[in-house]
């Protein structure tokens, strides 16, 4: 079923795993969200407001504009003057091939319609959590602004840089080892695969940067010139990075809203232990947000941090959990009644 979350969420698949699949958000951004302000207004309204109001930020949706909202065509032309043929299947890797402007999944009972995440925020506001939701929306914008101000340096995983290098500098990408994106983004020089021990056979990566949001949108402007220009691989990967930055932090937003709803539904004064299972990036961001709201790590051993040290990617490891994670009651010890 089409949904806005899936339409944008599938960008991660193209960036991280299936770069061979041609899916293109560039014309959509260039035509419907050509400025940083329009981009932020749209996504914030989509995930904290209503879908109809979010769509107003896409501009006039005439037939030309609507055609730019399709990210993968069912037709394929293999070369100049070649006949159009049906594009081979991508085996479901692009489940939503165009922006779901007219029909989409919405939060149950929402009217005007909202996305599922926006529905969570509305429910929390109705339970007295409006200030909490407002703080979350500000935090969401701040996080996305930060990562899109320097995607290479601030995406600690290195996935954005690796994808950008693959599409924009394929000659370099094919000659180096890109298997560890986190280390790749830190390298000034990368040895070639065929002659790794020869100093002169290296590629300089230090001056390769991923365009920030404003620079990326400027590069996409040519696709809205009316000249019928097709996008380049560089433009396509820039657009995917912009889209994915909003979806990356959306995972955190949904989790925080769910935690907020659980807390709002609990009896006043009750103590809760909420378990979240996720990757290090999302976990760290959740902890950062809640600490900004006044939560502390006071009383937790090792500052509440449980992780494997000096672990190589893909290497198995074991965790020694502190006592309060063996028994959640130890998170809230009962005071000694004998003491005054």
C-alpha cells in the first residue's frame, strides 16, 4: 500500500544496498521543493501536521509537476534512438514509484489525514504533551540541519560519503576498498586494490566533500529549467541523501513519541522502565534528546553506557550487563524505611 513514509523511506535502500536500481528524487526536489525552506516546511508539516497542509508546500501541482513526482519509470530506453521497452522488474525494491498525492495510508481516525508519525504527535498533544511535541519538532529540525550542513563529516557511519563516492567518483570507488565506510570518510588517502603497498598508487579523498543542502539544491536547479534535461548520477545521489536525512531522524522521532505516549498513559507518579532495541546511532540520539529534557544518568554504573570496546565491524562480542538491567526493580530501589 502506498504511504508517504515508504515513498521517502525507500531512499535508504538505494543509498546503502541497491545503488544499481535507478530511482530518482532529483526532479521532484528541483520542481516541488527547490529551496531549503520549502524542504523543511514540507517534511515538518508531513510528520507533525496534516498531509494536505504539507502538500501545499510542493507548489502548483499541474501535470508537469506531477510527472516529476515519479521516481522510477516503467519504460526504458537503452540508448539514443532506441525503442521504448518495459523496464525489467526490480523485484519489489521500489514499492512506491511515485509520490502518493491522491491516496495513501494515514493515521487511523485522523481528519484531516495525517501520517502515522504525525498521528502519534497529535495523540500525545491531546494527552497534555504539546510542549514535549514542540520540543521534539525543534530537535528534529536541528538534527537534520546539522547533518545536511556537512554530510561527509557529520554522518559518522560514512554511508553518505560512500554512496556519494560511488556515484560521483566511480573511477576512484572501483579502485579502493569501500567495505568500511566509517573509516573511508576519515581517510585523506586510500590505497588502490591492485598496488596497496605502493605509496604513489593512492587516491586523495581529503578534498572530496558531499554538498550541503543549499549547494545540493542549487545543483538540482537545472532539472527545472524546462529544457528536458535528464539527471546525472551525482544529482540522483545528492537528492537521495537529502531525502534520507529526514527519514534517518524520523526513526528517533517515532520512538520518542511512542515513549511519550506510554508515559502519558501511565498513572501519575509511577515509575517506568522502557526497553528500546536499536542501533548505536539511534540509541545515542534518543539518549541525547531525553537528557536535554532533564533526564540524567545519575546512579547508573559506567554512566549508563553498555557497549563492546575495540570491536571490529562484523565481529561477534558479548555484553556484561549491569545489575539494574538484570532486574528492572533495581532501577528504582525502595528507600530503607528504617532510616529517618
